[in-house]
C-alpha cells in the first residue's frame, strides 16, 4: 500500500496548483472591477456566477492544461476592462461556456440568474454551437448579425471570448490556428471596426498577422524595437514646442506619441511596396483634452490652431469628425503636419470623452449618452443589417459579400432634394442613393441629377452632393446594375428584382414546354428531365428559364427525338456529355512534376492527384495547405496565398493538411518583383547575367517596365526550394540600382 502515499501527494500538488491559478484569475477580475464603484447586489451576483461556473467546469481543462474556469474569468475581465461593459455582461461572460460545454441547462441559468442573463448566455451558446458544425462561415456570419440585433452584448462578449482564445492560441494545432485567424479577419475584425472598437480591431488584426505571416510580424516588431529610441527622441522634439504654448492655457491635457499597429505597418509595406524604413507614419501624436462637454469643440479647434501655428499643416489632410462624427460614433480632429526634418506627422486632437469612445466604441456610448441617443448612432446601420437579412439570398456567400462591402471604409454625406442628410459608404453611386431611400425608387430609377446636372447611373457620390432621382414605372433592374452599386442594400434589392424577373420567365417557359409536350401526347414529368439532360441544363428551372428567354426552341428540339409510347427517345446513340464547368479555379501546373513531393493528411499526395496552385506558386519549404476543388482534384496553396482566407472561411471543410516530404528533388517556378532605379538599357542585361551566370538559375520569364527613372520587373525563376529562393533574393538586393526584391503572389500571365 506504499504506492498510495506518493500518488496522493501528486494529486494534491496538482490541486494546489489549480487552486492557485483559479484564485489568481478571480483576483485579477476583482481587481479590475474594483476600479469602478459597483452595487453590492452586482458584486454578489459576480461571486455567485463564479461559484456556479466553477462547479460546472470543475473537471475541465484548457488545452494548455490550466483549469477551464480561468478562461471565462479572463473573458469577463476583458469585457469589463477592455471593452467597458457593465456587470450584467460580466456575469454572462463568466457563465458563457456553461450551457455549451457542461451538463448545465439554460433553465438552471435562468433559475439562478434571471431572464436577462439567461438570454445572453443562450445567444452565446447558439453562436458557439455553430462553429462546431461544418457550415460555411457565411452562414455563421448571418447568425452573428441577427444576434447583434437582439442584444449587442452577445457579440461583444463573443469578441472578448475570441480575443482571449487568440491571445492563448499557441497551444492549438497549426491548422486550427489558421482557421481561427481566417474567421477572425473575416468576421470579427470588420465587426469590431464597424462598432468603433478600434483597440480590439487592431489587436485582432495583429494576432492574425502573427499567425498568418509570423516572419513579417517578427521582423516589424524587431525593427520597431530597434528604432524605439530614435522615435522617442523625435516625438519629444515634436512635442516640446507645442507644450510651451498649450501649457499656459490652463486646460488639463495629455500629449503623447502613439505607435501604429504592426498590422497597419505591414499593410503599408505591402500595398505601397516600401521598406520599413520608408513608412513615415509609424506613429501618431495624440492630444487629449480634459474639458466639459460644452467646451469640447472650441477647445479642440483652439489646440488645432496652436498645432498648425507651430508645425506647418498639409491642408488637404485635415479631417473633421467633430462637426460630423463617423457613423460608428467616432469623433476626433486629425491633421497632418510637417515635423522636424520634414517628416509628416499625424496629430489627433480630441476630448477625453471622445478618446474613450474612440478606444472602446460601442460600450463607451452607454456611459456617456442615454440609450435613446445611442440608438441613433447605430440605428441606421442596424436598419441596413435588418434589410440585408430579410432579403432572400441564393447562397450565404452572396449574402456575405453584399454585407461585407458595408463594414469598412469611409463615408460620404449627401442630401435629398428636401435637404435631408444621408450617409453612404465612400464609393457609393447615385443608384445606391436611390436604393437607400426606397427600393421602389431604386428599381424604377431612370435618370439622376446631381447638383442640377444630369449624371450617369454609376456616378460616384461626393460630400455635399444634392441628388434628384427621376423614375419611370416601366423601368426594371438589369444584371448590369450590379456593377453600378456598392452598398449591400442596393445589391441585394437588385438581385431580388432579377430573381423575380427570372421566375416570371421560368413560369412562362414552363407553360410553353408543357403545352408543346401535351400537343405531342407526351407525359410532362420524365420527358422534361430527359430534355433537360440532353440539352445540358442542371435543373428544370434553368431549362424553363432558357425557354422563357427564347434561348431554346422547344418545337425544333422535339423534332430531334423519336417518340415511342409517350416517351422521347434520343435519336443519336451517343449524346456527348455536357462538359463539366470549372468553377473554382484554372487548372494548375502539371501534376506529374512534383508527384512525390507532398504529403496530404500525412499520406503520399500522389493518390490525391494534386497540383500546385497558379495563384501563389508554392515552392518546397513554403508553408502550404491542400484544397479539394470541385472538379479538378486537390490544389496546393501557400498558407499566405491571397486566396487562402476566402477558401478557409467559405470552404473550410475542403481544406486538408499538406506538408512537403523531404524526398523532393524537384524544381519549382517562382516569380520575383524587382524594383530599382533605371540605369538605361543595361539593367536587363545586368540582371539576367547575374541571375543566370553568377547564380546559375534558369529564367522562365522576364518582363520589365520603366517609369520616370525607375523600373519594375517581374522575373520567373526555376528554384529548388524556399531557402534557395531566399538566397537569390538576398543576392539580388545587393546589386546596385536595385531598391526592392520580393516574391509575387500573382504571376503575370
Ligand atoms: Mn469561450
């Protein structure tokens, strides 16, 4: 019986550790809560929720080994401290996984904590349940949005949940990490942006970048650390003369330099194709004034005039979101000025109230405004969501694309003939405007006047435009209209109208066909299917519609058949199969080429008939995944392929794990984008000589364009693997006159 003692001791040691972890997490939450006054009743409920959840999760552990309860406690803390939610949300957050993951029933939560909290927990359970089914994320997004309309707190708690899971994602498998990142950047980051939760949004995008492109993330982080000292010195030089003038005003204020997020710097590097050193706005300077609401505006403009007296402003960079806040409630005054050494610096001026709303968004509004006022901040947007949700969509992806177009971006302010202001996303057209007023107005719109001048239907709106819409009863939307609008509402309404029209045509086609069959004494049912297959249509309604549109002549087609005992019989013995349609992508490279090189789900890839995707041209050593296409086998993509997010989000169930086997002795084609200073015709020769002779690498394609003393070239190369490719990049970067060398994602055709 000697063995009992040590194992018992082990158990207690573990229990002891568990308790310490749980206590620490709970204390952390209480410390956060303690920073704000809270009613005794609320405190009691937090305690009860903790005990309730603790009991429910008692035997569960997180993947990292910690007791499970630490997760909901941390989610609750994030809700309170980082999102600014109140006690109800804190209690719901502590309980958020109980119904989903433990034997606890919703009725138990209801009995203990009342209907309000039970409803939120129910919303969270339903949202969570979704991620376990293999349904396209677009369906999930739809669900997320309808939840949003019920009670915004459900989504906000869900975001806190997601944030904590992302912060602790290291223990997850790589495949799972990529999927979570794809979903986050597809759904939660845009939603956080739209709700004005800027802090959350930038942490989401940073963490996604860390998962998707760890090398780039590390590189930028490292460079930010290296340049910290210089940056601080610059910021101090910039701020000092400002302080000298603002201090005597006697307004309490804070002024500081604020670094931009890693992902926004990464974005600049990628979209502007510049090096880290050339990204000038690595930070913004923020001035936060502590003034009462009624003095906010005048104080902000006073400070603005001081800033622009000290540092010369760039006039077109003034952005005034104080007079007209963004539709997510963001208020601030931005200007860009020329600082020491001619460097551009963005300065943000705002009050403390505006600052809190800018950082925490939605929840902060509750604090500063009564619910009535706050509703108006989001109402317009919520109306739009309701609208899009109520429009029937063919498939969820169509819906999602309609909706997503409305999440990001700036806005334009335009006016109706009566002088009412309308807010539309930047890039919206006069046709979008018509649909934003009323569906009927959009569908029957024939002509538009902007500021009294006739303009085309696709004319983009500018701030201050006054728009008049002329209608005609007989006007009908066409397919082309879809290209003239950007808002989800307009797009979904046009689609609905087109579908209605198609239905009419199909009904007509069906009548024609059935009449003709009847005239020939033919039974409708099986003969329709026979005709459908023989003409290569997938569904009956496709066939009906084609007949309705006059694309198919029924009489003529019937003549090509024999009729035997009430049935159509194909005259020709062999009817060619209609060619399968390639839906998802173009065929990839030759399958045989790298046949042994890849393991798919741990097995030799050959049996999957895989090929390398053309969109990102993976080479040996790249991080990759496999995607099962609809009709042409399995395609191998790079994990950072521009299409990866789309594929994972919408077709996650078709993603397979893929890795390179060590046996590869093959070569791959990769493409480099090379930029530099044009030193005359010699540059092509110098480059190609260096690559083929000095580096001994074969060139498969070469194109180069000069522009005002600079050039940009695309060179296709045959390489052995990623390491080889990196060596080539390093070597080319050393050449004089070359400013940047990087791998392209989309090869020129
Ligand atoms: Mn959770």
